[in-house]
């Protein structure tokens, strides 16, 4: 339907079967018939030779197509973005994890090839794992219920231990340091939400909560900035003279903007508020830009970039079907740790995500992120399979409804 021709049609059935098994499909776009790059990627993903490399369900296909639609609904803030997307030949992707669960954070070790990440796999607890770019087989580091923050230039890991999950990817607990070799952690500071090492690996910037406010502190105890919202992803610049972070105006809501503060406490907001979501931030490998993953609407986050002054506006680095979350960038080769996510479920209308379930009343709660023209967050519930869903309230509902 897109091209008016079959992708592997040949002169005979034998030749057609051989093409299906061994040949790549022809380019979808041709003179006088242009198809958007995003839609081409979705179609080619459906035509992968290996079944495991294709979409695993029609819901996955629907989510990818919906993400394309959401990413095209650019608001006024995004109209100023300069689409300077890297040429496809310069990009390569390698999947490193293959289990079902949630990845909370990931960072490169100093060698640029080892990645340490914390994840909750298959219903298990949050735990630290390590893997290699060349050999994507994860092994646990032996730290359950620990949240990774950063890895220093001298090979020490900053983690939260004895922590409590608050929302999104944020935990509160005891900040500790532990060698990459995996000996016992050494506690440093209580009630820490986020942290990052200085470039020399000798000190840490932290986010703490005090008096109902999130505070960015460096060194710990000296407040550089505070807010009644919440702060995430503090990252030191390679020169160590500035700290970039995401500022979220409403607790538990991941809408937010990019900000940069110097060591004297002069803070500048360098991007608009991203009404869909803003999760993930790192300095570019060259250190001249702040990279972050955000979406104007929905959850189809793209990888974006902005200068530390914000003077040049926001540009798009990578946009794909589905959501990207930036965890880290490292090295002159521009290697980045990106998390891709899919899995929105369509259960009637509107498109929704499962939030919680109870039993035996079969009350299941979902939340929906709408376009900016509608209610920003809505909660829906359904008592049993087949029952009509009921709108509950504006705002994301974090807990389950009571059982009948």
C-alpha cells in the first residue's frame, strides 16, 4: 500500500523465496514517491529476517506508528528546533540487555567499554549489573536494592543503598561509594536522591530533600539551587565548571526543562518545558552541548541537544519510533548509552499504560498522557475484562483503586 509493489517480488516463486530469505528489501522511497524516514524504519523493522528482530506484536507496531504521529505534533517550543540529525551511516546500535523489566540508570566505566547499570528484572529487586559492549552478557555485582548514580574517572561507583523508591527513576537513601571491583560499600551521606562525580573523581554533587524542597548541593552542604519541584540527572561538565540537570516543576511528574548552574550558584534555564516527558541527560562527548531525551507530547522521547547558554536553541540528534532515554555518553567516538522502550497498551480508547492491579475485585488502573490540547494526565479504571472504563481524575494516580 505504501509503495504499490511487493518488497521481494521476483520472476518466479523460487526466486521470490530466495529473495525473502537472503536479500534486503529495496528502498521504499523513489522519485515522485517519498516516504518519511521514520515510517521507513517501522516498515523495515517488520521485514527483518530474524523473527526475534521484528516487532513482537501488533500492539508494538501500533505503538511505533503512534509515536511517529506524536513526534510530528510539534508545539511552538519545538518549531525552533533545527533538525540536524546525523546521517544513518554514522549511527549504529547494539542491544545489550534482553530481559523483561525496568532499567533505572546506566553509566560507562572509565574504559568506555564496560557499562554498569541498575535494573529490576523479571519481577526481582533493583540490582547492579555490569556488561561489556563487545560481549553483551550481564552479570550481577552483588548489590541488591542499590541504585546507581555515577562512576568516577578513577573507577569508583556512587550508589544509593538502603533506599526507598519514590517515583519514576528516583530513590532516596544513603549515598555510598564502592570500587568498581565490587567490595563493600562505604556510606557517605544520608537522604540523597541523586549524585554525580566531579571530573577528577574526588567529590560529588548531590540532590537532597530538605524542608519540602529539592536542593542541588556542591560540595554537599552548600546549596547551589533549590526548588519546590524536583531535580534529576545532575551532571558535571567535563571541565568541572558547570552542572547541568533536569528541573521538574511538579513532584512525580516527569515534564521538565534543562538547566545549567555554575559553581557560584548562577542558574540558567536553557530549554523550554517539555510537556510530554524529560528523562535522561548527559554532556556531549565533546563537552560543548548538553544532550537530553525529551518529548513535547506523549512519551516518544527523542535525543536532543542544547548549548550551555541556550543561545542556539534546541536541535535534534536522534529521533526514532518509540521512546529513547539517555543514560550516559563517553569517548571521542561519541558512544552513548541509550535505553529504548515500548509497550503502550490499547485497551479501548484512549491509549493507556497499566499502572496497578488489585485482586480479587479485578480493578485495574491505567494512566494516559494526552496531547497538550487535552487533559495532560488522566486516570482510568476497569473492573473486569470487557467492562467499560471509567475516567477517575486529572493527574497521575499512583496507587490502585480499592477492590470491590
